[in-house]
C-alpha cells in the first residue's frame, strides 16, 4: 500500500471565490461609460493592468485581503508580500482567460490598427475583451438584480386580446373548430358528453363534444433600444449612461431566454446615429457629441421596418434636448443653446412618421428640466406612446416593468 504524504494546508485569499462571483462584482468596471475618462491618470480601461487594479480593489471590498496589503502592493511592488499578491492577481486573470470569460490582445503600438492576440498572457502591454460568455452572464445577473428589486420571481409573456389554441391554457375551453390545434381539454370534453347523454359506460363522444384549451395569443415584438451617447449623459456629476447599459444587457437576456420570438436591436445616437451589435455594448462610451434625436429615431424606424413582427417599438433613453439634425446635404446642424425651433420641428416630423409606420415610442428621461418635460410630452402626444421620468436608480425597473406588462392590445 503506497504511503500518503500530507502537507500543511496554507489558506489563500482566493479560497472559495468563484469567477462568476468576481465577474458580478466587477460589472461596474466592465460597463464603464466614460464617466472617469476625463480625469488625469484614468488610463486605458481595457488594459490588463487596469483590470488587475480593479480586481485588487474588489478583493479588499470583499474582505479577502487587508487594505494595508493593497496599499503596499500599490507603493512597494518589490516587497515579498506585494509580489505574492501580484502573483494571485495574475492567477485570477489567467483563470478568467482559460475559462473563456476574457480574451486578450497585445495593445497596438502607435500607428498600428490592432494588436495580435496573446491568449493566456495575463501581464505586459495587453488589453482584454469580454467574450460572448461573459456578456451573457452579465446580462443574466443584471436581469436577476432588476427583477429581484421588483419582487418578481418569474417571467411572463406578451398578452393581447386575441386567443389561439396554443400550448398553455390561461382561459376557458372552447368547442373544437377546424384548424384549431388539438390541444384537447379532456375534462371539458367528457363533461360535455356526460351532460348530453348522462353518466354511463361507455361514454359516447361526438364531434360537438370535443373541447380544446383556449390560450392567450403571444404576439411577437421587435424592439430597438435607442441610447443617447451625447456628452451630457455624464455631465453634472452623475453617470447616467452606465445604468442604460445595464438595462440593455438585462433586456437582451430577458428577450433571448423568455421571448424567443422577439428581437432586440441596439442603436446609438449622438451627432449622428449607428447600430451596434449587442455583444459590443460593454465597450460603448459617451463622447463629446450633441444630441441628434431625429437621426436616432430615423435609424430605429428603418431597423424596425425590416423586422416582420406583430409589434414594433422604440425604447429611447435620453437625458437631453435634441440639439442637432442632419441636413439634406449631409451636414450636421447643431445648436446647444435652448430648444431650436428647426431642430424641434424636424424631430417631431420623424416622430409622426414613426407613428404612421405603426411604431410605438416609449421615452425614458433621466432628467427633469421643465423644457425637456414639455418636449417629451409632445413626443408622446404625437406617437401615443408613454413617457417615464426616471432616475439612474429606477431606470431599469421602469423599463422592465413596461416590457413585462404590455397593454393587452396588438399594435399594427
């Protein structure tokens, strides 16, 4: 029998720490909106060194390492215990890469467009990218957090006033008609036969006795999430864009997991507008832009008109007034002072076109200036949509509640 050799167990700050838990805790870091970019020393938020710093700070917050060790690691990297912490951080990042949560690439040198991949390298002059796996996980966690704050433990479906013979029964049964799915209500069918002939054996069934479950018709919905990336989204001492990114991730996961017949597309508007793949959402930041609301609505309308869904809607998240429009010659006219009558008129025209196209616009304002309230009221009046004046704390709750509690009507 071979001898078993035992060694002394040495505890580690990483004992019992799951990568999923760490990713959830680092979601603020991964979803940065550009709020801190103007400050000196902010650096590249996608650099591996920045990730290592964020992980170290999080380990302090989680009580896994003392703050004194973190301070020493920052100031005296050559100290023995600081080197040990540095090795633990490298170990964590290697695990995140090996398990498919991150991928790395060499940071491009000056004049280069991109660097070559350095998979597995958790040190040096490198940058990281979130993988589809981590984006999906963050979406799931954001959705769970938001629904938890609403007191909901399960998801629903889009309800309409129409009925069909589907799979799940919500309402009373109905006599079978040609073309109905054979989702037979056994109890109602037998009761119909017994009521006609009385209780006896055998039970004689006729065509008129056959009852089928009547279920609610689940409409399909196509949604464009339209995000304002103008500079005002991070002005006035408040980051209003990161909560919008969290909502986008949560809404994407909700639709993909619970409403497979629905679709969600993401569009950004600033001086102009463009569609962005949802998997790139984590890297979207605000910029020194004006607010071209009309161009954003126009792009969203074009996207929705290409979708073949029962319902079409735009969820627009913004905090500022429209301050730019694209002229027929392609030039961008800007006016950041007050509400420009020409910009307003062209924006309202596009809202009216969306309404005529059967597109609902729900606006979520993260500002409450009186003149912006009047602008949003006019938008909702034209498109018959809804307006929510939200804060960064309840924005996600408002949007998910609106999506989960659709009015019982099909929008054509």
